[in-house]
C-alpha cells in the first residue's frame, strides 16, 4: 500500500517522459523502506518500543506449545527405542 501510494506521488511529480518500471520501483522502495516507514511512523505519532524490548519479544517462540523447526527435526531424526 505504501509503495503504491508513493509511486503515484513520484509519478505525479516527475517529468512526463520518465518511466518507472515495476521491478526497478520495487527495488528502489525496498532499499528505502526502513527510512520511509520510520518517517511515516513519526508523522503518524507512532512510537516503537525500545530496541531491547523488541529483540526480547521477537526472539521468543511465538507459541510456547509449538516447538521450533530445529527442535522438531532433532526429535524426528532421533532413533526410536523399540519396546
């Protein structure tokens, strides 16, 4: 949504003969996305949590009951004991 709106704005401001190929615009937007979204967040008054809090939250398992892929693979590849 942000990318498309910005492309519309850029297209309006640029000279009529300038063309913005979709692949090039996507690469340009990706390379500037962090700055664009930061500026947008400031404009909208969004205050992200402190970095340390975000790292702690993001590094945890999403669901405590659901094992992460590595745990699942480790369990699945262990030899089974036969009774």
